[in-house]
């Protein structure tokens, strides 16, 4: 693993030593964190890539490249900490509103990075046992990206340490809409089957009937995010305090944390802070639940 | 937090807000309508406060016509940048009571007073809709005595404030799984909603026995029924159809622009999940009974600074 370092003469061996040192430091901190309850699922709204690039006068798209590296580092940190589920909001359906060039750049970057990971024998995902899953309305994507995403999912299917869900062409409302459509299709098919079995019975459309057949679990199983439990923590960078149509259904009881840092600048310390906050809240919530009983 | 009785400026009472402001740091107002003598402000003097409000409102009834140009906003608030719909998770009532060695019921009653204050401010400042999370679906698991107290508090509050709602042109809507509420309360809600349905100045939406999951499930049930009756195909279902079936269809502005949660918790706790997709979130440290004008102003000023991009 090579770190992304500034140009200026740090040798490969020095970089390796620095990485080992920081790894030992993290191991020490994470072992302290592990004394308390660790979150099972952390979700990230990776906001601020464009601003990162603009602030540093980088060329178009460089901010997103930096953002990708930040995501890979965060995946490593989460794996070292023992987080079982990671979800990252990579591209919203709303982002299609951006200029076609900007959208195309992100699509090209996604394709490039997927192909890069697939080409490596010892990729980050295999080394850390990360299974990759794409959540979103994949029909909105071009065939090359759909195909590459499927290949990455297949290639990492047997990894079992951590599940990384990349939300791409995703919004929560679209996810809920899709789940409702699937649920209605399913229920309609069941009813039609029942009616065909009980021949001649006329089904009346009375308001009470809908309630008997449709429950929360029926909708939940059709969610794109049914593959993971609800997130314990949702972290958003760049100082914004909103969910932006991300995991609305699943965020009902999530601890929401906002950092002013732009996404490419996120560090292990932000993760440590988020986990500490979660542990403090979790302890309070457990106390509250016990009092209610 | 108790309001200070020290004034740096003469108290300003406008035609829309005929009460004294007793903050040590007093917001400067854009327009001065009227000066009257101030009354010491205390959370315990609700009777005196009510008497003053009634007296002044009788004198200045013609000013309550809801015209935007009559708004008197604290300095810094721009009328064009105000949220149209504010949602509030009124958290911290029980903790407030415990900190004062008071029974839990006192905390809830203090919470009601705080709500009245915020409703007044919304009316004064031109916010069109306020949604409050009064009782969650999960709250049914609280001790029975507490739940019964809350139900009676809702009933009392609605009965006592009916006159104010009618007089101030406030529309009341109650959303949630209302079939779980006591029948007397259900009837009261139906009557109050009917009586205020044409009021257009301001809408107060009270979420009782509500959760965001419940809202989406009931919308899905209604859509499933329509599909079953052949009125729509499942593939015809879109975001707009879902919105029309959510319980927030009772308002012209179903999506909150700003969500405020008090008591320092950083969660949405299953409130209006679909509707909060693009809402700006503001987490206030104070407990709900202590959340007053200063804190509300802070939340609105923070909202005005936010850059809302909607993914663009």
C-alpha cells in the first residue's frame, strides 16, 4: 500500500515506515475504543470534493480523485477498527443535475477505479476482506459502469470481513419508491393468485383490506439497503447539516455527526471522534431504555 | 434558563406581539409599532402573561390580518430567507423536570408553554407551518401513567387554546395513527380540525402517535389498495403519488425547510423521514422547556446562512 504523499522526496521505504508507525498508533487507539460498544454500521456523506479542488486550484475533477483516496483510507481505518458495514454516498440521482461534463467525469472516475481494483491481484478489498455492493437505481447508469460494478461485486462476493455499500445513482426517496412499487406488485400478485384459487369470490375494495396485508417488513425487504442493518452513525463532511436524501428510512435512530472538514481531508481522528460520540450517546440511550422498562 | 429582567432598551411591543421582551440581550426590531409598560416575565407568571396578551389583543385586533408588511423581524432575519415550514422535535421535557426535582408532568406542562411561545413567534415572523413531534409511535411503550397524563394534556391544551386558534386565524392539523388515541381526544381533534380548516395565517401540525415509518407504510397501504382496485398500476407509482398519500398532505408545504431538535441529541428519531430529505438540521443544546426566542432566532439565523444545493 502506498500513501498519497506530496511530491518532495520521501522515499518508498520512508513512506512504508511512516505507514507502519501510523498503523501502530491507530492499533493502540482502536484497542482503547474497542473497550466500549463499537458501531456496527457507519455511513458517510462524502461532501466537499469539488470545494476541496477549487480551494487548492486543482484541475477539474482532482477533488473527486482525492475524495476516492480518502474513501479508501477510511475503509482501511474502519476495517482495522472492526466495523462490519460501511456505506458511502458516492453519487446521488440529484447529482445528474450538474453539468454533463462534471457528471461524465465522476462516471469515468468510477469506471477507472473499479477497473483498477479488478486488475490488481492483491487489491485493498481482498487484503482487508471487503465485500463491495452497489446500491442505487443502476438502470440510470451506462452499460460499461453497470457491467464494471457487477464484476466488482462478483469478484468480492466471497470476502466476509466488512461490507462496503457504495450508493451510486441513489436517493432515499427513489429507494423507498422502488420498495413500494415492488411491494405493491408482490401483494397484487399474491391477491390475484388467491383469487384465482378461490374461484368466483369477488374481492371488495374496502379500505380495511389494504392494512391487513401490508406491513413495514414487507417494504423493508425490498429496500436497496436491506443487505445491511440501519447505520449507527451517519457522518457528513463539509459542515453541512442535512441528509440530502440519503438513508432517510434507515436513519431513524442514527447518530448524526457533521464535520466542517471537506471529505478529502477526513482523517482517522474524525472516525475516532465519531465513535466516541456514538459510545457516549449509546450509553445514554441504553440507560433511557432501562428506565422505561 | 430564566429570562433576565434587565433591559438595555425600552421594551418594544408591536401590534403583532403585545408582550414584553425581557432578554438581557434584546434583539433590535426592524419596526417599532407601540410602546407599552413591561411586565416581569417569568415561566411561572403564565396567568399574568395570558391576561396581558388578551388585553393587548383586544386593543389591537385590527393588526392581526397576517399581512407580510406588518411583520416585525429581529435584526438579521430576512423575511425572504425565512423557512416556510419549520419542524421541531420537542425533546427534553422529562429531563427538565428531573433537573428541578419536579414531577415529569411539570416538564410536559412547561413544554406546552414553550410551544405556545414558539407558535406566537412563528405567527409574528411569518413562518407558515410549524410541525411538532408531540408523541412518537415508540412513546406508547412509556409507563401507562405517563401516557395517560400526556393524552389528558393534549386534550386540555386543545380545549384551552381553541379560542386562540380561532381568533389568531391558526389552522390545526393532527397527524399520526390517531385510532390509537382515546375516543374523546379523537373527537376533539376532528372538531378542532374542522373548525380551523379555513384558517390561513399559520398552520400548526401536531404529530401524535406518529413515526416516519408509519407514514410511509400507511401511504404504501393506500397505494396498494388503489392498485388492487385497478385505479393505478404499481409501475405508475411515483414520488408525487407517494407524497399525496403521506399524512402531511394536509398542508401546502409538506416538506420542512428546517428541523430543530432540542436537548442536544443528534438524531431524527423516526420523525418525518421522507419529508426531511433536504431539510436543514439544527441541534439545540437546551431542553425544550428552555427553548425560547433567543434560541429560535439562533436557529433561523443559522438556517439563513446555509447554502442549499439540492444535489446540484
